[in-house]
C-alpha cells in the first residue's frame, strides 16, 4: 500500500503574502509546490505575479493593502494552505533604509512598516499551515528591540489572539545566496516555522560544495546592447548565421545559462529575450564607465572625473566583476543602476541581466515600466535560494500526507 501512495505524491499548496514579483513563489513551485496565489499592494508586482502563475486561485485578485483584506472573503479557505511564505517590507529593518529615514527626520520605531509582519501572523492564525517561511534583510537579526518580539509573535501568535493559534517551532538563519547557486553575494534572514502539534522537522539546506557562479557565467550569452539600448546582432564567427539563435549571442556556454534558458522555446519566445533593456546614459557617465576595470569603484576614477563628493558617494559608480558573483542587487536600481555597471560594456545592466543575477529564468517576464522592473528584481528573493529552502519542507509535507493516507487503511 505504501508503494501505491508514494507514486501519487501530493503537491504542497503555497500562499505567498507580500509576494512581490514572485521569486519565492517560483522557488517553491520548482521544488514541487502548487502556488495558490500572491498578495501584494504593488500593482506592478501583482501583474507580474499573475502573468507568471496563471492558474492560481488568486489570479483575479487586485493589488491591495494586506491590512484591509478580509480573510473570510478570499477564495482560499482554512486547511487549504500547507505552506505560507512571504517577505514583509524590509526598508525599516535595513541599514540603508534606517539611515535614509533618519536623514529625513522620521522616527524609525514609529513607522507602520515595522509591524506589517503582524499581518503575516494574522494569516498564520487563520490558515494554520504546516510550515511557514518568512524572509527579511540580515540586519533584522541585529535589532534587539524588535527581532525577539517578531520571533515570539510568530511562535505564539499576537497578544490577545493566542487562544486558537497553533504555535510554531521557529528556525532562523542568515543564508548567502551565492552558496546556493545564485550568482550574487546576497545575505538574507530566513525564519521557518513548523507547527508544534505535528511531528514535522526542518533543517536548513547545506551550501553547495562548488565554486560560486560568476557574473560572466550568468550573462555572457545575452546579446550586447548599444544606444538606443536594443539588442545588437553579432556577426557570424565561424558558425553558420542560421544556426545562432537570434535572441541570444550564443548557445549556452555554462550550466547556469542552460538552467536559465531551460524553458525557452521557439513557441514561447521566438524573437528576443524579454526584458533585455536598460537605461540610457549621458556622455560623461559613459566616459567614467570606460575608465573603470571590472570590479572597479568610484574612488578608482581620477579626481578630475569625480563629480560627486567621494566622502559620501564612494560607491557612486561600481562596475560588476566578470569572474566573481555580483554584490547585492537592491530596489534602488529603480532610481539608477550606477552601482551595477556591466563588466564589459559601457552601460548599466539590463533588467534581464539583473534577473539572471537573481536567478530568475528567461521565461519569467516582468510586466511593468522599466524602472519598476528593476525595483521588482531588486526586492525579490532569488528563486534558486527559495527552492533550496523549499525542498526539505516539501519532503516533510509529502511524508505527512502519505502517512495520513496510510493510516486510513
């Protein structure tokens, strides 16, 4: 009987709150989950999420403030959600965000975004999933004034509403994305909860034992962009022109490129790589770009070319390395991408190149204006990192349901 049950492993169901573009959703889907939907107040994020997860239950749900969602009116009912995932806004927990707020004279401890995690707890209280995964910036771990409170509320529920709360055993750890196949040195804090009344377990995945993926390995097969920043065809280099895919510079040269292009076919993307667009730049910026070697920074420029105060803007320009992983991508890319200059071309990176550095595959399309695409990418959880966390959870959920089925016989 056990053999019969194992042949029909269920797909754990996942609800993604504060979903953004869907990086965490994609990771859990690739690990074997069924995505029920995403909830976010950003219309560009919701449009992108629904475009890439077309069969979910919340495919018609509009962008809205999570604080005003009536859970009883959602088409997803209690016991339908096996895993709740999400990343509440992190600006008030990040070093950059805190510094910016203080410079504007705002009181960080009174910012409402400090407490949006409580909405995540409200969803836990209603759906009582087997597991949850919450992601945030690594700096939150050092905030002794709020991090212990977050852990306590996730474990026991919100004060005054703990009577029916199932309770969760909390595991938390800071993970580095480059150790899990992502070509980016990005550190994030993950909190994983396991329902206390069930005999379920969780262990964080071990880092991969291989050399980190470099920027060059991630993006070298994408067509160069020149003003006005549209793909430039490359001349034939010994290979018959008809044999070279028109929407790529070359066939995949590395395993990572094969992974990113795995689902690309002539049927779903016959002409070009989607979102492979970038900003234009003024002539002075382009001269500065040309002066920087791969991995170079603003202070490497001659003083005569430093138009900004270098005691404040020491990283105003940063050229990505070619043979190492990228540094952390951030939502600031919406403002400019001067900290993400292409290693070999005198321009900032394209949306698709940024997506590659976050481990979004090429068939994942961002549906937004270009600046908002950069914001969505920068705010995302790298799908490959999410997938690594999801895999041990999926095994536990499948074993739980298999055991439940066997107990009926």
